[in-house]
C-alpha cells in the first residue's frame, strides 16, 4: 500500500478506516482518520486491507486541524485506549522535513509533517494537530504567545490529555515562560524542538518528539521543555518552562535548568519518566487562561561603558528589566536616571547577568541606592523569564511588586512555589 | 612588639630593618621596608629586636607606593630570594578590611590593607603596592582599564615578577579581558577578588589572595582570574581572562571558564599549581602595551518583543555587539535597520546569549541575511569579551573583521590561539 491509499485496519479490539500517511514505514502505519486524528498502527498487531488506491491527495501542506471536514466514511475516530495528545506547531527545525515527493525541504510545517517525519509517534496516542504559526523562532513575538496560549487552552478544553508544542529552539524558553504565566493547566504542556534538522544523521527530532509525547501523557501538569538531556540518545530532560535556558548554540543537550537539576527525565529506551522534584499533578488545578500582556516592557543588559541613552528609549515604557552585574548592580551614575523612570511610572526590575543565584541589593551601597530608587528585585528569576513575567504581571496582577517577588510558576526557585 | 614599632629582623642569611605592620600575628611579622616593599617574616626562622617603639603612625589609609619617601634607615629593601609581586588595588570586597584601630570598615583600600587583611601573604614574595582606583567594580569604566594597563605595564617594567590585581567581582571579567587585549606580558597578571567580605567567617579573601600570589609567581604569562574553584576551601581555579564569567551572584566559586575547563588550579594546602591546558610561558613574549580603546561600542541583548528603537541609540556609534539568540539571530524585521547601521559605518558583531558554543550564521536564512548585511561573527567569543575586544580592535587593528574572527588572547576557543 502507498501513502494516499484508503485502508481498513483490523486490530484485535477495533477497526479503523482512513488514509495512509507518508510517514508510514514497514513497521508502522500512520492512518489519518476523520476529525483531525491520526492513529499509529503497529503492523505486527494489525491486518491492513487497501480499500481504494490514491484516494486522498497529500500535498505536504494541508492542515489536519480537528475542524477539517474531510469526506467522512469512518465512524471510528480514535483508539479509546490511548490518550489524546494535541500537537501544536509554531515552526522551527523539528517541524522541518524533506518533502516526500520532491525531496525539497518543505517551508510549510504542520503537525502532520511531524508525524511524517517521526513515524515512531505512531501508536503512542491519538493525535490532534494544529498550526498556530509557521515562523523561525527568532521572529516569535508576544502576540503569538497569546495566540498559542489560546490554542492550547482550546485544545485542552476540547479534551486533549496533553499538549506538545513544537517550537524553534532560539526563543523556546521565552514562549514556554509566557504560557506558564498565562495558563493554569490540568494537563502537561510540553515544548519540544530540534537542534539538528531531520535530514542530518544526528538529528534529535525523533527522540525529542517521542519523549515530549510521553511527557505529555505523564502526570506532570506544568509547562515543560523536553529536549535532549545528554550528548547521547539516552534521555531527554524535562525542564520547568520558567527556569530553562538554551545554554549552547548547537549541542543537542543545549537546554538546561538554571540553578537546579531538571524536573525530570524521559528514558528513551524504556520510555520511563522519572521526576526528581515535586511538581503540579495532573488535574490538580482547573483550566484557566489569562493571556493579556503589557507589551511595553524592555530588557537592558548593563555592561561597563554602556551608553546611558539606552535608558532614554525606555522613557514612557511600562516596564524595564535590567540585567545587572553580580548581586544586581549598575554604574551608580545611572541610578538617578532609573529613579526618574520609576517616578514617571516605569516599573524597573533587577535581575543578574550571572544567571545563577539571587539578586540581593541589600549588601552593597549601589544596591541599596537602587532599592531606594524603587527598583524591584526579581530574586533568582532569569532575566528573559523576568521580562515575560513583568509583561504578564503588569496586565494581570494587582500588586506588581509582590508578583515579581513571588513565585507564580516556579520561576523563583529559592522561595517556595505553590506546589512545593 | 606592636604595629608601628621599628624592628631589626635577623634571619640566617640577612638582616632587615623596618616597621611592623598591623597584620602581624604570632607566627608572622609583616615588616614595611623602604621603597614600597613589605617583607613577611616567619617568627620561627628569625630573631626580632625592637629598635624603637611606635615610630611610625599607621592610620589605615596611607599608601605604600614605591615612590613613597619614608624616613629611610635600612639599606635592605627586599629578600632577594623571593620574587617581587606587585599588588595593584582597584577596590572591591577583597580589599575591604575592618580598620584595626576603630573597628569600622575602611573606605580606603590599598595594597597595604590587603597585607593587613591577609597575613598569610607574608613570606611568599616581596610586595610592591599600588592603588589605581578605589571603586565599586560596577563603576569600572574603559578609561580606568587604560590606567590599570598602564600601571601594570609600569610595574612589570620596574621589575615585578608577577602582578596581582585586586578587583571587585562584578566586572572583573571585563577588566581582565581588557588587559588581555591591551598587554603582551612576559609575566603573570592575576586578577583576584572576594565574593564575601573579610568580616564574614566564610570569606574567600585569604585563600584567593594567597592563591593569586602563587599564580603570579608561576610560569603562566597570561592575564588570569584566580578565584575559588569549588565550594570548599581546597582549590582556586585559574581562568583565562578572556573566557571567564561570573556565573553566580553569591557563591565563592562563582567564576567559571565558559566552554572549557579552567586553565589550571592552585591547591591551597600544598600550594601546588597545575595547568590542564597549554598556556603562554613566562618570558615567551616581550612586554608591550596598546591601551587605546574606541569607547563608542555598545552591547544589545535581543529578546522577543525588543523595541527596535534601541538600534537608533547605536546610530553613529563605532561598534555594536549583538547578543543574538541561538546560533546568532535576531528578529528578521531588525535586519534592514542593522544593514543601515553598517552602511553608515558601525561595525556590528554577532555573539550568542547562549554563552556556550559558536555563532554560525550560515545555517538558517536569518543568519545568512545578517551576514549579507555585513554582520561579523565572533565565533564563541563571550558577548562581554566581544565588546571589550571590539573597543580595542577598532582602535588598534588594521582589519577589524579579521581581528574579530581570530583569537588574539584566547577569547576564541574553538580556533587555535597563538600558543596552542
């Protein structure tokens, strides 16, 4: 049989009808059912009969959204024994795949492409697919975080038992943090991506996608990042979305939890998931969304010799994150200008370019002067996460200073988070 | 005997006369000789006679510069068997000490304070002291890097066998990088500092200062940073000045070599120095200084949602370091503006906020567009080091693009450095 053929699949307990997708291999078929579900079929465990050849034109660019209205002939929409995982695509290397007809790398990415690129996903879940964006992640912007949060919210409302978000690695940490602040979730929301494209022998796309789906089926109802946990193909690490950082430009295990061990790991061979720290359990909270953001928040990294005019750009902005030195310092000449900004209504929050450890502006004169000027300390919140959080807090929190000093989604490690 | 007494010290092979300093303990005397040298005396190995009591008023703030014209009575200026180490102070926690008369923390730091605070330095070297600045290191500025380089140059010209620069930890990495580009040195130049002040039981000031002096006596003629190498008091790590980063706000072992092991270690107990990688040997190069800097260089960290107006501030600047995402990206909407800057004469250099790994703008479209716009890649040079290097290269290099793509002082690890 060939991709595009309509087939009937007989398994021990049920029967499907659908269209064979190009990702199918000798061992696995991926069959597209109606209503946005794709089902993986292990050939060893099923009898497959071709009903009609080439009935379905697969052009590599069609969406497989749940709303899609294909010619429905099958009444079986999914394997009730498997959880339903929503695959949301935003673009990036993991969703790139060589077009199965032309050999060219497709510019159109959707969740179906991921199933084509990763046949190993078959049989692990019923999949719902959805394309929120198709961008390079350096072009990710706050309004797309909002669209993404809305899409995830809708998918969970529609019954997804977990969500996998495929995202370019460059700004994955910012988007994961955004969703962590915008959403209260009763199911896992797992970001994954790929540092090496699928056409490279060392590609990490299969293992990351498979591990992300396993994590999305797990008991951990948090916003996670699932990427290679070592240079080998043995484990993926599960990072809390607000504490993770891409710490290497090219390594597959580029993502690290800053200031702690990762929350957990997925063993690729055994598929066993282990959590090393406490986390929010599946179902512990109701689904909620607060997607509003104040976009007028900037981040400035202080370095010796910095032009003070950078502070002028911030004039009139709602918020400013400073990446200070050490415990949270800047050149003392900048403090009066920062105080003016605060007096004019800009919320100024201090973080450290050290990345690890808390800021503490009570130790040295410069810090005390910054506190006197009204600067808020962000504890050990990572600067990028602090920017996202301040955008969210300015739009949603009654007391922004308190919000920035409190852990809302695990971003502030050294104080207690709600579930620890 | 008491601090301020004039004494004669008889050792097996020589005799000194000088004034006892307050750092003296039962085991060690520190005796201030004429001409800027302080000598440590092990009481077990010397007979000491008081010549006159309280002849020298020590007020805790006097300089002990080599040019100082004290009442000279002794002809013996230093122990010829010991190397001469120049201690240069710029301020910071390591040089802070509780005033021995008033109990207050002195605001005036000089090298003599360090000898008072760290009696263990006695007997390891003849010391020359010099104060270049007395500032919090967040206030360090490029003109002071130049003064510091000039001072180090003068000390080495005057015969110092090694130089220890005491510096606040907040911006130590930037200053160390500056000196690494400005100076060719035949002797070690070792930056050290303290993460915890001397009045705290966990202070790292003694071990760091002692280890830095040992490193300054070593065979490694590079600009190094010597700070705690672990959370214990067992080893100090020796970091190449262009590759080091303060990676924790408060830990004593906050400093790390990025992307490699430290160059070496100093065992605090055995005083043994081990180097794990190749380095420039003592005497391998002549002393040279090129302290010119182009100060109009800015650093911008790109984050999602960044206000493009930050690029307007750079208009007319000589140089810009971008901390891009991943392999070296920014939002593609910014590229035309960056191209305009380059066309107007600004040198724009790409680094990565990942910190580890090289930028490589040949992989994705965004990167290729940046290269087409004229952006220069800085390999795996750390963003802060790249800023310092570009300031230096714009003032000293005939071909800035080539300079930024070449390792001048070990800052570009994955290509060969001159001595590796």
